């Protein structure tokens, strides 16, 4: 005798109805967007002067806007830092004027586009409208993300480019779209030189997520080559310019060796340490030009690693800690460049501590999402790999870089929208499971 279990229709519980409301009500999404926009506009009213790296980028952008070229502080052609961000900001300056207002509006627009991509990628990676909306909300109230909007640093614009490139690859339907992705990744490389590492990572995830893996591999390799070729078209003019202006072939920038040395020397502590005597002596050498100095820095950095493999490995945990444990570094820009900081230092520090706690919760959700998704897919006998792995692959990208160079918390900034997506998904998954357990049976 066989028995059949009938699942009677059930009346949704209060939690289930609230989840449905959150995921479907248009006013909810509009409210999230209003909060996202208002917080970022509000921070633009803080009086702030660019300092340190931000001052360099702002000055280079102003120089480009004025038609003077990409010059160092002494007025000589340079490639010391990648040109992408100053070049794009310079275009905005040439049209609207070199001012904090132009910078703020540009970053505000970039930040809004980041929000849109967070929503779109959240839907695509985790197949959940509720999780995508919650990810946008988590990013909306994230203090460090808000704090960067008035700053002349690369992070906001670069995050937009990284997300746009990933989106173009994920949703592609033909190779022309891959050309567009390559152009975006090329510009992103001119902002941060190591960006092209992301391209093989994207296609590796794509390869792992579906069968037949063997038959799909040649096509995916060709797709990756299309992206890289398009990126090379964007990068090439700058490389040629460097050959003409500096007398040497420099692909993107001449600070790679310097960065390597500052993270690997006898006084290194896992972070960016430019004040070491060996670095100071090198930068003071007048017999070397910019390219030669960077090459010498690279040689010294590599020599130190070869001669001190134990110390190099011992720095790895410190570099990882510097990269992933602290957050809220945007405060430093206000400490150095906001005239009103001294009068409101307690407020800034309170926000910094609140941000650190919030960041910790986001990273906890990020870690839990990996475990829960793995267990769920295994339980449902689904293929483990999928586009949901992209946030974790992108987190490995700055991790690998910091292990070689140095750990700085700002390096994880572009990964944080993806962290919000994963953390939002695990929260929604937990709430859905709780709502299912509390369902009410209704007899008809």
C-alpha cells in the first residue's frame, strides 16, 4: 500500500508577507534609493581640501584640463601613478571647472551607478529580488562608502568600472558586448594597473559553472582574449605616450617597483611604509630618472624577498590583517583636509567606530553566505560553482596583490558592494527559512 503526502495550501505568515512586501513593493525600492542619494548628497556639504594622494590626483586632473599634460610636481612628464582617474576627472574639469563641486557631483553620479549595478548584479548573482534590494540598502548606509564620495581618490570611479566590466561579461549575448567589456576593463587598468587579473578570474568562474566544461573551454578562452585585446587598445596610446615622453616603454605606470619596495624591506610592518631609509635614499638619487628609479626599486624589493624569504612569509599575516581587518579609512581624509574636523572630532571618531562594527557584520555575513550557499547547493544536488562565486573571487584579487606588495584597507573598497550582495542574500535566506517554518496550515 502506498501513501501520498499532501501539502495543503497554507496561509502566509506575517514574516513571509513582509518579505514579499519588501521584495515587490515599488515604494520600498524608491525609499532605499532616496536614502542612498540623500546620505551621499549630505556628505558633499562638508568643507574638504584634497590631501596626500587625493591632492596629487586633483592637481594632475587640473593640469590635464588646462592642457598642460600629465606632469609631476616639478613640471616634467610623468607616469608615476596611472593616468586613468586624473584623465577622466580632467575631462569633467575642462567642461565644468576644476573644483570640489565638480569632483563631488562626478563621484555622486558614479556612486549612483554603483548602486544600480549592486541591484542588478545582486539579482543576477543570487536570483533574489529581496536580496538585491537589501544589498542596496546595506550599501546605502555603509559609512565608509558614503565618506569617499567627496574625495579625489580612485576608489569610487574604479569600483564603478570594475562592476560595469563584470556586468558586461556576465550578461553578454555576443562578442561585441565583450569588446565593450574590454574597453571598460582597459580604462579600469589605467586607473589601477593590476585590473586585468580580473578577466581570467571571470572566465574561470564561467567555465566552472556549467557543463560540458571541455567543449566550452576553447570558446571561453577566445572570449577572454577578445576582452584582453579590447583592453589593450585602450591602454596602448598611453604606453606609446610614455615611450615618447619618458624615453622608455612603460605600460601603465612607474610606481610598481616603488610600491613593491615600500611593502618589503627590513622595517616593513605589513602596511605601506614609504619612510624606510632604503626608500628615502632611492627617491633622493638625482642620477636616476623616474623609470630607472622605479626599476631600481623593483630590483631592491625582489632582492629583499629572495634574501629574506622567512621575513617575507612572516609579513603575509600582517598584510592580510592590514587589508581586511580595519575599515573606515575615509576618516583620514577628513582629519587632514576638513577645517571643521577638530571641532567635531568626537563625531567623526564615533562614526568611525560605528562603521567598524558595521563592517564586521558585513564580513560575517559574507563568510556565512559562502558556507550556507555551499551547503544548500550540495543538499539540492546542484553544481557548486556559479556566478554567486564572483564576490569571493574578487575578494581574492586584492588579497593576492597585498601579499606581494602591502596591505591597505582602501584596497578592499571595490569589493564591498559584492560583500553587501552576499551578506544580504544570507540574511534573506535565513528569513525565508524562518518564514517557511512558521507557515500556518489552512484547511479548505
